[in-house]
C-alpha cells in the first residue's frame, strides 16, 4: 500500500471563494484571467489564482460559482450628489444656471433636511449597488445623513465635507459648514466604509478667504479637496470679470491644486491648463452624460489622457443625468472620446474600465484599499453576467463590459467581502422602505418640476 | 321600479384592450395620456380613449392591465445590418476603413451564407423585440433569409434589396444583386410584416451606372432608396479625387435625392448640403453610437432639425455599436445634440422619441401604417415599466423614456396586434434555438477577431 498522507496538503480555511469564468483585475498589464478564483477572508482579497489551484489550496465556508460571468473590481462613482435621486427628471432640457437657480436650488431650500438626505441617499445607494457601484465620491448637505444611508446599505462612501457661503437648512455660513463637516468627519473614525474629503462647492460659490481656510484644514487633517471646476463657459467668464483670471488660475494662485485635488467636470480647459493639472498631479472627474445633458459641452479627455492627467468618471447627480449608472457612463466616455477625436483607437475598453475603478481610487486617495482585484485590498467586487442573448456572443469580456453590457447585467455586488446586492435583492434594504421614501418625497418635490 | 334597460349600451366586442397608466401616442401636439386604453382588433389600433370610457364601450377577449407602465409606439430602427449580431465586438477600437477592409469584409467573405444570415438575423430580431423595437430598416446580403427570421420572430422588417459591385457568396455583380433583390421582393407580396427598399451600399462601392439602374427600378417599382452617405471624411476625399465632387453632389446630379431617399449617417455635411437634403425632402438615419465608436465624428443633428430635414435614428450593426438598442440610441442622440450645441434645450425628450418612431416611419414610407398610436394604424406597441427603483421617481414618462430608462424596462412588445415578447419570453423563439445559433457561428468567426 502506497502512503498517500505525505501528499496531502492541509487546505487553508477561508470565508468565501468566487469562481468566475473571467476575472478582470484592472492592473497595469491589462490582464484578463479565465477560469479564475478570488479568495476572500475578513473583508479582504487574500488570493487571486486559477480556479483549479484554488480548489487544491483553500477550503471556504461558501463558494460562489459564476460560469457565465466576469468578475471586476467594484465601480467607483467619482462625482455624484446621491441625495438628488428624488429630483430625477424635475428640470430636464434646461441649461446649468437656469437648472440650478430656478429649479434645483429653490427645491433644495424648501425640501432638504437631514431626513430628506438620508432617505434620498438610501435610494441612491440601492440604485448604485444594483448597477455595480461599490463606492461613491459625494458632495451634498448633511453628509452624516448620507453616511447613515451608506452604512445601512453597506456601500462604501467617500463623503464631501461640503462648504458653501450661503445659508441653508444645513448651515448658516462657510465656518458653520466647515464645523458641521468636521463633526461628521470625527464621527466616522474607525468606520471602514466611510471616508471623506473637503468639498468647497465651486469657485463661483466660494470666496478666496474660504478657499484658504479649506486649504489649511485639508493640510492639517490630510484630506483631499473635491470641487466643481470649469463646468460651463459662463462660470469662466464670470471669474474673468470678478477675479481677472479663469477659475483654475485663481485656485492655482491660492495653492489649491495638488495631488489631493479632484476637479469635477473640467469641460473647458485650455492646453496650458491641462499642463497645469498634469504638473500638480490633480485629477479630473469626468461626467460625460451630465455635461452633455446640461449643454455644458464635451471635456477634452483625449488631451487630458495624452498629458497624463488622471481621469476618473462620475455620474453627477440624478437631476442632471438621470441615471447613477457607471456602465452607461463608461460607454459614453469611451464613445465620446473616439467621436470627438475622430479616432476609434482612443480610449479603448480597458482604459475606460480603469477610469471607473483604479483611477477613481487614485483620485480620492483610496488606491491602496480599493480600485482593483489585488491581494490585500478590500473585497469590493462585482459580477456581470455575459450570457444574455441581447449581448451575445461575447468574444472579449472587457470590450463587452464597456460596449455591450448595461448595469442590468450585474448579478452580484460585494462590498468589503459582504454580498450587498444579488439578482434584484438587497442584503439590508427592503423594497417597502424605498417605496415609502418615494411616496414621502416625490409629492413635496413635484411643484419644482419644470 | 325604474326601467334601466334603456340605458344599457351594447358593448363592442374586440380582441384586446391594453389599459396603461400612461400612453404616449407620438403626435404633433406632443400628447401624453394618463389612465388610457388602446383597443386592438385584427392587427389594428381601433380606439385610443380613457380607460374608464373604454370599459363602458368595449368588451375584449383579453385585457392587459399595465399599472406602472407607459405604452408607446414600437420603436423603429432606421438603419441596421441585423445579421451582423454574431460579429458583435470582433473588431473594437478600429477606424471604419480598417474595421471594414481588415475585419468585417474578410469575415463576411468567409462566413456569410443564406443560413448564416437567417440565424444571425433571428438573434438580432430577439434582441430588438426584447428592447422594444418592432420594425427595422435593414441592409445586408440574402434579405430573403432576414425576412424568414423576421417572419418567424414576428417582427416587422423593411429590408434593403442590397446592391454592391463586387462578388460575394450572395451575388456576382450589380445586376445579379438587383435580380436577387427583386426575386426576394416578389416573394414578399401580401406579407404584412415585410416591405423593402433598394439599398445600393454606398457611393464608394457603387458606380454611376449602377446608381442609374437603381434609380430606374426605384421609380418603376415605387421603392425608396437606402444608402450610406458621408459617414467618414475619407469617403468624401476619395470622391473628390475620383469624381471631382463630394458624394452627396454626385448623387444629386444622378437624380438619386428625393423624398424616398434615406441616407444613413450623414456625419459630415456642409450647410449647403443640409439645404439640399431639406429641398429634396430626403431623410437622415442618424447612428450616433456607431459614428462615435468608429471615430467617424458627430452628425450636425441640430442644424438638420433647424433646417427641417427629417431625422430618424438607427443602431447600425452590432459590430459597430455593439447593441441593437434604440433606448440607448435615443438617449445618446438627445444628449449629444445638447452637448455639441452647448444648449440643453436642443432635442428635448419628445423629439428624440419622434426620431425613433414617426420620423423613421416617414423615412421608410410606412407612416400611414406605423410610427404612432393612432386609430387605423397597425398595433405595433411597446410597454415600458417605470417603477423600478433604479429609475424612480418618475415625474414625466416621456423624459423618463429618453433619459432614465433602458431597454431592460421593456415588458411587452406587440407587433401587428400580436404579443411577440413579454418579460423575457418570446412568442415564437425558444432560448435553445438562440443558443445553438451562437454555438454554431461564434467559433467560425473567432479567427477574424481583432
């Protein structure tokens, strides 16, 4: 009798293994793995290896087999206002300043309370989880209420400590906004899912003095800065009249630009401004759908990428998109860059996927924690089923993710190793809760509809 | 006792009534009806009236109640190549001429047979029905095979009698293409679902002599003409070298332009060429996703609309899109026009819906039969559910159709009064058939992948 014990290797016990037909780790080599497994333990990715090897090395409490699926890093929405979901479609076909001054701001003044923000953010979290988004970079009033909703839903949130000059229900002046932001920030210590950034709204709503305060706090607390920048031509002309320079130059002079600076939109940028962003190592959160829908224009993404500016993708809020859908945003970003530059090879599929994952993690300073499927990172993962007839056949899963799939093909969304959404069902959100949120807030908002 | 018999009205017996929360008929007044019913009998729409009135007037064999839905005319895909579904994603990130010369045409030479076209067209019909498309304007080899697939699926097809100069499996020269087209055309007489148009491929593949023949036949048979036009700058430069004029001028001189002329793409058009299209009453089939994806550019839709050129929307083939999805195409058309013109009020939602319905019916000469929900027209209808959380709340169903919904919200698709698709199931197509089609053809095509 041959002794077999010597060959027996003890299997390592882990919590969960996902065996997928394909895994796209999102790495610098543009890897695509076939018949691969991702091993998860204590919220983390602990191994990424061929499925056959995984079976010989690990024993899991739970194995999820995804025969027709591609597993990708959770998508990161790099610029949104989650709590605007209930304003979805209240002012379509209006330019930014009319949209903002005549519809959105009056509605916000009347409606926005801590309760509103928590409710509307929960609806947004549900929409994002179902569409494969596992983290969002937010800017809105009452960030602590958005944190409550995100924590409940089990989605990761990078929350803006929003600053404005004008009084709202939330705060009376810039100092009060900052104070409330820091209170919220302090309360999130030790929360694995919640992190934050300072979020002065925009150069056209923030004074030099307030920007300087924001900068001081950002340096003291080691926080990044998230703002709207060069979204419209009007905003730039206004700045030239008021400050004698374009907004980006004003911010540069104030010392705001740097590797922790995330500018949402960046639609209108001159070549030397693109150089400036590259030199400072600042980031652009590209919002293609919102920029088109509000008539703001088309950001020069091809030029930004050629100049090595880090570009990520955001949906903006549901009032100007009207979907918090990173799949349609990836597709639009890729198609738009090809069309505008009249070059089909610009922004290929893998690069669009990077913009929706690792580039966003870089921008918000979470790249050691999320943004790719890598050992030691948080297990923020999304499974996308590629076998539906409406997207068949599939020759290349990465091309499919960007050009053929929609968010409706997402079947599983894990955040920090926990399954938060699967095939129409949420781990922690009941349909009746979402229904109640809509029934509570929609009637109050209807009067502000265009 | 009061006599009640005198008040009794005999109910009119009909086949089917759809009671919908909303009905968008697509009419010149941009109507939107709430709590309305559409009454169908013998393939036709026989009444459109408030649900409460419908219940007092009609008795139906079947009543479909759609509490959360909007009912719209079936979408019409104004330019596609249905049989290219199996080539979905085989040559991404490539410019048109490389895509065509190095990938698509070699694959077609090797693979395309009558059997291939029937199989691949059936997959396309399944995709289109599930996405709310009830009619498609096609251009491909073996149109009789596409007709077979369309008839089986129960979708309406307006099929190009395709003409090329070069030999393929299908035909040896232009005369042979024409001959085969007319044989197919004759075989469709009396088929309510199939109609046709002459389809000379493009000015860069068709000689003057052949265009003249096409024109003669079009006049004799009362058929329209469908061709590719001004899709790329290259095609225009080539024409200037070969013919001394731009393609549209060459076609005008040949007498091809007129109210029966549908030009796919029209990306690069000078102001006087837009005037020319308007004067002749010709039509543009706008293919925004394909034009972006191949790097062809962005069509001047705002200028075309301002000059009263009839613009409709097409997906193009699945090899250059990669979805046969009229919802994403409507959204892209609307967003793109706003962004390019930097005016959010350009191409509002109702107009985008017209481009995907009645404008397309006009272009292909079927406007008395389809394209709107109107008494006497064919009952080509689509129900879209607006209550999913990811698209809630809904303030305006028309805005929602264009800016928030995806094709995944389509629940029912009727063609000529028959329910052809409902909640994932086809009336006449089995999943196993589609699976076999993919398993048969994908391995043969894989070698032509980029």
